[in-house]
């Protein structure tokens, strides 16, 4: 029984380490990444495994991606997607999401596709914008993309919007909603109080609310003068 357990243990760990990718060696520490995109360190002197902190993980991966993301990956992308790599915009992950989305590069292709390159497998995958837009700092590049907001949308995070960037509009309509203006994007986002859902109003309603905002601004400037 004990012998079988030892053999199973050795087989499993051998497969685990064979599927890992070496990242770098720094002094007495060796760092590597598992096939599930987890970062580990090994202390050679103490002969122990440890998990680096989030900052070290991010730095290790930034260095490794610079080394391993090459022209062949670009060529592979263009061959598979039939798109030009130079037409893509690289996406920047928000600091609070880096831990969850380690070891990947993200790129946006208009009108609605995100392409993902993974460090361990060096493979390309793709996702639609709605699934990931909330994790990126530069989500304003999606401004031309009309989000498909469903009944499942419960938070601004899913829209890729920060509440602190919104300014409440005092105007009320018979739609059970509170409307907010996003100054950077020059766009309206609304909260339906009955269902507690966030959504983007229709183009005509957006226009009406934006005209109201402009009118209030001009009125305020006239009074100050």
C-alpha cells in the first residue's frame, strides 16, 4: 500500500513539474509557473517551495513575457485570425485583477473581440468584450463598442466602469432609473431601481440626457459671468 502511494506521489509530481515553465533564477531562488498559471519559488538552500507575493509575481511575469513573446507568436496570431497584429490595442489589467489573470497578454480587436496570449502554452484564445471589459484599466477604448447588457448585469464592474467616475444627473423620468454622466467617456450609465440593474440607455435617450447636461453647463457658465 505504502509503495503504491509513493509511486503515485512520484508520478503525479513528476507530471506536475514536467508541465511547468521555468521563469528565472535569482541567487538561491528558482521561479517557475505551472500549467494552471500559478507562480512558485524554490529555495535551493532550504530545499522548500514557496509562493512569491503579488508584486514579485507581477514583476517575474512582466520580465518573462518580454523574453518569450516573440515574432513567431505575432505570425501565429496573424495566420490563425487573418488579422493584422498592428491593428490590435494592448489592454492593461487593473492592479486588483493581476493576481487572478497572471501569465497572459490581452489585446482588443474592433468591434468586439479580445485576444489572449498565454505564457505557458504560447497559445492564442479569444473572448468577447462583455466577459472581460471590467478587468482593464484602459477600458475607454471600448467606447465605440455597444455593450450587450442583459438582465444578469448587476454591477458597474461588468460594464468596466468605476462609480467614482460618475456624476448623478438630477433629471428624473418615469423609468424607475437614476441616470449618471461619465465625463471621460461622455456617456450615460443608468441604474434601474426596480431591478437593481445597471445598463446603457438607448442612443436617443443618451442624446437627450447629454443635451440636458450641456444645457445645464451653459446655464451655469452664464450665471457665473
